[in-house]
């Protein structure tokens, strides 16, 4: 008898059945990030069936003194983070809640981290283990609930950012952090280049940083930690205090005015933090490493700029397929296709995502 | 043996100094740090650059010769144990620091660069490379990537995984994969994360980009003694539950305390059943505040003695006892096995009690020295290989310990790797479908199975044969190196 909210057996069976019939599945949780992959289904998509993970939800195990939580993939982020907050803990990677929603599985599958990324780590840095269903519908467990674990390949972290194409995530164990005792935001009037210079200098100093955001001539800096340390750092950095505590969650969830639709295409670039400024209108986070640009349709200059700086960029709503962005180098593309064969030989899981299917796989 | 034809091809393509063929020269490479498992390699090749690595892999691929990559050879699980019919590919001569990029706070280094050499190279800028495995004065960064190495400070600063931003990975097919870089993430699948801890099974790493962190301005080290192991374990849980993340949180039990004290006179309390070493680092205000909280927690959990190191020299002395604990225990006994299981912190007291009971029933002493903060146990089983039957008993005992770890929701290896040593234990941790999935994953990188064959993931046949748990232990090599 399954626990309430445990639909793992049904989900794995649905994948096995789809594999037997050769019918691709499109995986969905809360739907908050559907726009990230809609583009892949725009033109001539092969018939597919939706597979919703939303009902597969709930906490499987949470022991605050272990700093680890294990939850089903469909668990809403809001619910999970409220529970953690009630015990003075948080998800280190601050997943965006686009459209105010999102599930744990979706956050891990998309691999998107929030403003604290450069200090508290990426999504994959906090993933300790997963249970997944591969493209044959087999339920498999990798990793576990402990920090240190080098038994076998790190299949659980490979799932992060794979958008479900290497496995349907069923449950995930995540490392947690204590909530900081104090938090403060400072604001500086600076150009983008000046802001990057400050961020570069701060990265070489022991400071309790947990977020930076530069846009429109202002640099916002978040300090988190023990009260005394935050107060001392604020005095040392200077700037003005910023009282709006909603600034960082709004930035995380793309409710910041910068993200309002413009009719142009939103590009996300990840570059070495000290990469030169190429766009004075960009929004720059992560101490310089994450840069958001609006560009006219058809303008792919953000990709070239990021590549020149040693990073990469693609449209945020690009369908996880590089259709509108740069292709992966050939060896990585080929290896990615082979990995997909290893996990999902029939391409049942989100077939349209990833590299163009006609390149990977003869349908 | 390597066929004369393949050797001729390698000699024609590489400088003479890059090839070691004479038997005595090859014998030097017969094992890594796990000296119990040894095999003289068919040929040793020590390339000087990536082009030579590509050449070696091409020739081996074309002639079906297996390749075993090796870093500094300090690994503890036989991950670099050679093959008599294979090439041992040593990366020790690719040991240059290619670039220190202060603007991005990263260093780009070749795989043979020693772990500690990175921190030494950037110390003048107030920076360091955080992961500090036991063997950091000798082990190489390429080997750290292969094992996803940790160290005493990974509770706060993470493993190799969390501190490497990019690698160049060469597959047996000759593909050069640039994974990650100076930026924090790359496009496509996270092959960088997959490379971490992959034990040389997927390819050869020829370059590593590491993240550099500012050296913390304040470090405080606290030593606490306890009258019972349980109380010390509970104190560990309480510190973490209080929202404090120490830089290091280590525990030693009575036998380990006595051994360390007799060896290096660190000043440990000899009347204690267990000691905790708790290091706090960061900015001064935060460290002082946390130190006061930790002291209160330890008091509340019945610490019988407490001492904060008064100086850097005092800190070094207290750490020395911990770092020298393995060789110190080695003085008590002709032989010992070092285990490496990890368990959830909350199960520490329970599992240690069970280990202590097993110790009585097997009639073998065990010393516990371990990373309490992240539940990574290193029980050292004392035995004498010259006493008939003792080695087999020690192996059986070790196997039971790893079974306990798996049963407690943990893993058979926290940081030493599976290598050639823990293949049988993998059978206990993973059911067949998971193992098959891992084999398919490897085949995606290495279709012909020439990269470090037979390591890390057991065949299903092997698992069927062992049936249950059976442990090959290992004697600790390099006794002069400090061990965590």
C-alpha cells in the first residue's frame, strides 16, 4: 500500500507502457516553467502524451539535524520551503518560482539557481540522491542522503538541468543550510563596469555575501550570516541600506521589472564573473557570472559575446534544444546523444527537448 | 604483456623518456596507495602534454589495449591498480600551473599538480584551494577529480565537486571535451559533475580549473573530551542542528586517542572515551559568536573537558594528533584495515555501538577516527597478518561494518572510492538494474571498455558469485603522510 501522495509506481508504469507503445511523454509538474520548453513543441511536434508528476508529492523524510530533506518530485516549492523555514533552514540554491509556482522535481530538472548561486552553490551542488524512472520505466536509486558518497557514477547530479531527458525524477534528497541569523541589503550607485570591479575585489575577501544584482546604474548587495558579521561587513562595504526585503525573492522569481515582456527575446548568459560588460542594459547577478539581456528577435549576438568571454548564452525560452541558440560542440552533442540512449533508448522522456531529434535519432 | 608492435608504435610516437618498459621500472607502479592489490603494468607511459595523451589513447584504442590512468598513486582503493596487459598512463609529468586568474579567482592547472601546490601558489594573494584530502602534500588534482576527494574541511567547503569549475576530458575515442570553464555552468548535460569521482573510467583529465577562495581571517579550534562515545555523537548532531556549520568536526575514540597521544603528544585527555575537534573559521565576529554557542552545546552534552587552542602552534599541535592518527594506530598493531563508510549523522552512536559489539565478537580491536560532521567513518581494524586466520577475520569484520553503513542508509565509500577494492560491497549497495544502468553510462563514453576496465562498478556475474558481502581490506601505504 503506497503512502498518500506516492504515485511512483504508477508513474514508472506509465513510462514503461509508453516505451512499449513508442509514444513519447512530455513531463510536467506545476507547469510554471512550461514556457522554457514550449518552443521545442512549436513546429511539427510528434504526437505526445502529457505525464503529470504534480500528484506525486509530499515529504518522504526530513530530519532537521541532518540538514537533509527527501521529497517527492511533485512537492510544491512553496510548501517545501515553508516547512524548511519553520525549522530555520533553507534550500541553498534558491530555485526560482516562475509564475509563483514550481515543484522540487521541476527545479532540479531545470537546474536553475537563484541569486545566491555564487556563494551557496548550484542546484547540483546540493543534490545528494535521486530516485528516477529511466526510459524503460525501471525505478532506480542513485546517491543517497549523505554528503560524502563516491559509490558509483554520480547519476543523481547528471539529472540536474537535464530537463527529464535522462530520467523521470521521482524523489530527490537535498542538502540544506541553516537560515542566516541576519540579512541586509546595501545599494551602490555604480556603472556596470564599476560594479563588476567591486564584485571582483569582494570575491577575494572573506565577506558574508549571498547575492549581487546590478541593473540600471545600481548595484544591490545582499549580506547574510551572523548579526555581528553582517553589521561589520555592511559598515565596511558602505553604500546605502535598502529596506525592501522583497527585492531578492522578486529577482529570484523574475518579478523584477527587468523581466517584464518587451517583445524582444530574453537571453541568459553564464560567463566568467570578470568578463567585460557588453550590454549596459543587462541585468547582472551572481557576482558578475549571470547576465540577462533583451535582444531583438533573430539577434544572436549575446551568444557570440558570451562565447568570446569563455561562457555561453541562449534564449531563456529556448526549449532546452539550442534551436535558437548555439549548438554544442560536436563531441559533446554526440556524447549527450549516447547518454540518452543509455537512459532512454526509445526517447520516451521529453523527446523534443535537447538537441534536434533528427540529429540524434532516426525516428 | 603489451605486444612488441604496440610498444614500437608508442616509442615511435613519444619521447624515449616518456616510456618505462624495463621490469624494475614498471614494478614501481604496481599498486597505488592500496598496496594489497598489485599487478605490474605491461608498460608505463608518462606523457608530457595533452597531445601525447591523445597519441597514447589512439594507439591503445586501435590495438585494443586497456589504459589505467594514474595521478600521484596515493589513492586508497586500488583505482589505479595496473593491468599486466595494459598501459599505465601516469599524469605526474603534466604538473604545471597554467594560469592564476585573480580577476575570476580561479587557477587553471595540469592534472599532475599537487593539491597543496595550488594553495601554495596563490597564498600570496590571500587565496587558497579548499579541499584538503589527507594526502594533500602528495596527491594530485587529477586524482582528486577521479575520486571526488574530500578532507577535514568539506563539511563547510564541499568536496572536489564543489570546487572544480572545469576540466578537459579526453575520451578513449580521442574526443576532447571542454567541460565547464571559468564560468559557473556550461550548456548541455552536466558532464563535469559526472566526471567527478568517475575513477578514470570515462576518460583522462588533462586540465583542471579550480575555484580559489579567500583565506578565512579567523580560525579557532576547540577540543572537547567526553566520558562516552554516545554523548560525543549527540553533541555533533546538536551543533549541526543549532545552525552552526563548523569548518571541521572530527571525532576520535579511546583507542585512537591513546595511540595519537603516545605518538605525537598532542595533549589529548587520556581519561576521555571520545574527543571532538571542532574548527570554526570565518570573520572574527562570527567565529567568536559561534565559538560561544558551541561551548554551550558541548557543556550541555556533558563534555568532561574543553580547551580552545590559544595559538596557531597550539592549533597545529591539536590537529597533528588527528592527522597522525592512522600511523599512530599503525604502531599498535602489525596490520590494519581502514574502512570508509558514510552514514547519516543521527545514526552515529548506534552504528559505533554495533561496531564495538562486532569488535568483541570478532576478537579484533577497532580504532575510530573520523569525519563526524558528515558521518564519514574510518574504522581501523587492528590485526596481524602473520597470525593464521586473522586477515580473513578482519576482512569479514570490515564487510560487516560496510553492511551496517548500507543498512543505516549510508554508503560503502565516502571518499576513498570503489576502485578495485570495494567492488563486492557495491553489490550490497546497488541492485542489478542500477549497476546495469551504470554500465550503459560508461559505454556511452567508452564503447569498447578500454578505460580502466574492471574498476568502480562490479559486473552482475561478480555480484552473483559473491552472493553476499566479502571485503578485501587494504593496508595503509605512505605511513609518513598525515591521514584524515
